[in-house]
C-alpha cells in the first residue's frame, strides 16, 4: 500500500464546477504539499500545509492531521485548471513522498 | 528571472550509451534533487545534494550518478547499468530542509527515450 493515496485518479468536470481532490497518508508528517503538473511536464508548488486551511485565488487546501487527510478544492473551475495535481508529504526533515497524482480535465 | 533550467527537453539515446542530463539553478538554493517520473507512479527520488561537493542516494540510485561541483549545477548521468532508463526526469531545488518550510522548485523536466 502506498504511503500517500490520492483520489480520484482521473476527474472530468464542466467549466464552473466545484472540484475536490483528496489525499490520504499513513505516516506522521511535518508538512503536506500540493503541486500542479502542467501538460508539458513542469511542476509548480501550490500550497504547503502543516495545519488548517490555505487559500490562493480559486484554490483552497485543507488538512486534518488527526485523520491524516487533505483536500484540494477548486472553485469555479476553468479549462486552464486542467493538469495533474500531486500530493506530497514530508516526515520531519526527511525526503518528500509523492502520491501518483489526480488528472483533472475541465471542459468548456 | 530566477528559476531552474533543464536541457534538453527531449533526449534520445541508443541502448548501452551513457547520457548526462543538465540541471542549473540561479535561486541560490543549497539543496538540489533529481526525480524520475513513470506513468502511474509518484515521483521517485534518485539522488539529492544538500551542499556543494556532497550528495546522497535516494530510493532508486542504481544505474545513475551525479556530481555537485558548483552550487548552481547538479548534472545527472544515466549509465548503461540502468535497466529501464526511459522516463521523465525532473530536477528540483530548495533551501536546505532544516525545517518544514522547504518548498521545492522544479525544472521543466527532460524526457529521455532510450531506443
């Protein structure tokens, strides 16, 4: 079993829909990262969380440390949000452990 | 503009040949990383370096080698000993992971195909 599990693996949506991507992990962590990988392959860091909630524009990330679960929400989705969203966790000062990603396609 | 560059974007090599992937950063970060990405799998760490002239093996170092002679540069050599080298390779850098605030900045990646 992977230490970081994401769901769903694939997600399609119509423009304007509210989107939720989930990440569950099985180890104790010091931080959780949400990353976005564009179709060309480049990766951008969206959020780093250790507790609570963060918001940036239409993106919201939450984490529940007790339940070992995080969610990434996209409000008013747009075709340019189409990408692979990757969850990664960090244990102390150890390396990052990555999930396999959620492929999101938003259609006009 | 500060960032990480990887070149080339696409690389083709014949089986049995060594190939070196370039990674350069001008973010003044001490730590640099090499990851491999395969379809259906999460990124896997190949090697990392927290300071010049020092580097450590990651989870899948066999068949790879690195050097860190300069802070800005962390080239990865894929040797003929790597059994399945065709993959997408990503380089990243960060401020040293002494705490939890080490966001990693990624390069655009190099897609290596071994024929």
